[in-house]
C-alpha cells in the first residue's frame, strides 16, 4: 500500500538534473526527443516505424531464438519473441550489469517499470504490441560493481581472478558464496525458494551470462520479459557501419563533447555522467576487454596489449569478426537502438543523465532517439517500522533528511522553547544599523570597528544557539537514538534502500507476492518517489 508520494526534488539523493528533467524544465528541452507521457508514444512509434527494417526484425528474432535455445521459458516469452517479427511490435527496454543475485533492489524496480510501461501502452494503443526487454550488459568488465549483494546485515562477496567481460566469467567459484547464502537465509518456504533459485541459476550454469538469464527469466517470465544479450555476432553485424564511424570519424566524441559543454553552460551543478573518448570501443580477446586507441605512429592499438592494426587491417577485422568489437557506455545506447524496435529506455538517475548527453550523437547517426523514462523508486516500510514512525511522531519525509538535519529538526520539535535566535539576531542587526548611521559621519576606522563588532556578536549568538541545541540533544538522547536507529534500518549505509538492499530480504517476508505486489503498485508515468507499506 502506498503511504506517501514524494517529489524527487525534495529528496537529496537525486541530482538537480534529474529533478529538472521530470519537472520538464525548459532549459533541458533540446536534450531529449519526446517527454515520457503516454500520449507522446504515438510520435515515437511513427519515427521508429520509418527507421526499422524487416531485415532488422528477422535478424533480431533469429538471434533471440538462438539465445533462448537452451533455456525453458514461458509461452508468453516465446510469443513475444515471435511478435518482434511483426511491423506493429515495439520494445520498451531497460538494461543492467549482471549483478550477483540481482545486486540492489533497483535492478528489480527497473524491470517492473519496463513491464508496466509496456502494459499501459498496450491498453492505450491496442493496434500495437509492446514487449518489455531486459538488456544484459554481458560485455561490461566492472566486476567490483557486481560481485556482491547485501543480505540483511551481511555482505556476500564473490572472489574471482578472471578478467575481461563479466558475462564470460565461470560460475564454478560461486560454491563458497552459495554456502554462506544458504546458512544466512534462514528457514521456511520462502528461504527454500531463494536457495533453490540461487543454486539453479549459478551452480547449474557455466557462465555469468547464462546464470543471469536463468535468474531473470525465473523471476519475470510470467510477464513476458524478453532478455537480450548484445554480445552476439549476428546482432553486431548490424552495427558495423556505426563502428566504422566511431573508428574513422569520431562522431560520438565530437557530438557528445559539445553536448556536455552545452549542459554545463546551463547549470554548472548538473553532473557530467560520462565523458566520451575519441574511440568508444573495446576489443575482445580471450584475455580481456581492452580499449581501442589510435596513434599516428602505430595506427589502431589495443590498449595494454601488443595488438595493433592499420586502417585497412582494422576495417577488415571488423568485417570478418564484428563480435570482437564491444561498445562502451557511450556507444552501447546507440547499438541497442539500432538492433531493437525500441521506443523508450528506462533507467535510474545516473543513466538518464548520460542519455541526455547523447541526443546530438543520435541525430548525427540518423537513429531515432528513444523516450527517456526514470524508473520507479520506492522505500519499502514494514508494518512494524510504520508503527514506529507513528509512535515516534515523525513524518516519513523527515526520514529522508540527512541524519544531523533530522536530529536538529526533531530536537526543535521536542523542546519546550524555540531554539532559534533569529529574532535576537534581527534585533542586533537593527541596533548596528543605527551605529552605521553614526559611522557614516566619522572616519573609516570607526566604521570598520562597528562592522567587526557586529560580526563578533552575531557569531556569538550563533555559538550560543548551537550550544543550546547541543544541550537539548543531550536531554532527548533516548528519543533521538530510537529515531536514528529507525532511519538506519530504512536507509542502510546512509543510502537509499533500493541502492543497497537485495530483493531476497523482502522476498523472505512476502514470498511469491513480492514482485506481483510491486507490479500492481508501480506507475512508470508518475514521477514520484513512493513509500510503500508491506
């Protein structure tokens, strides 16, 4: 049940760029195509229809059938794969790294947002079909970002000496993680399900890509979610012209660099999420995933290896082995939009921030830019925690404050007298304003003396106010400790719950209803942070 909906601009965990985007601030209008409301999808459909060929659909369906050849899935998933061959079928996509056992909660939230967007669009546009897509980032090599998850108060880490793209990592070293997980998860039907899911996903598949496909399919197959692995030779054949452009023309570097400068000119506080390189591609070998760099002396070099190519050699390599060329964070969005009949990308704040850097690049490459949708975000509050909030007489929105700000606010509420010397400060400033009138008639040294005295006395009032606040904090120590303990439960590691906790923590109490309940609650077109009681 939703107990509160909070605008993103009121939550300090989100950047001003994302807050301004969901508020449709005019200064950002040129950095996206259509704003994410359901009515704008009609225009997006028309643009994609005119730009996506039958040949591309055939190649996509054949590739997906190959990827699903060794996994048992639901009839709905198989039907959705077939539907992609039809001209009136489009995709709604989210993507994520191959986080161990989904990693953080927002992994699940992203996919649910994708499911619900497809569902809402299907109801609004009955002449079209909309397929939810999870794009597996199998070529990503940031192992440290995905090799752990948090189970209640314990962190489970996977240690591996492998290098390169994480999708190829062997899962046989996950036995030790499974043993810790099994001992930590507890007892009961829901715990048994999670243990079985971990075992079947990771211990019965040879690599992380296959394990993640099994895991996501097990959780979401009933909703028809289709899982795409972009690391596929036939799919990369479609991307050859764009890889050539990046190698030879550096289009992404030029266009994204200009866009970043434009965004920074609007507001210096807007984050630069990613910076382009002159070449935004990696080269895959059995030993790793290494950047392609260019120098006048050696031509196209594979960074930190002895491999190098001349211009003609690298173009020949591309034609023969497109699967060896891997897009980085700048090129991957373009690759996705080239091979999918996609209408919208759903991501978190950081992802939307870097997609806003890419529109000029897409225009230069003549590829339709998708609608950018901020995924659903939520704080899950148990019945016990909700009762504590009411008993402590604090508002849910107060819990989103930084810890010191929360303490200060609560102490001021509990105190029998105001801990605010604003009135005294204003009275002091009034007294000194009269002294300044006298000072104007004397020399500059007297005026400076008045200014110094005013500053000294105002600082003195600030110190007294802080000492009074500190004294009241000691008085209300017990109340504050209970509040801060509750905040630490709901915001583990001083972070949003969704950026720390794993879905298994909530599955243990809610079981098979956990995901369906969120599917029923989330509305991807309502850009509010949800507080949900369970």
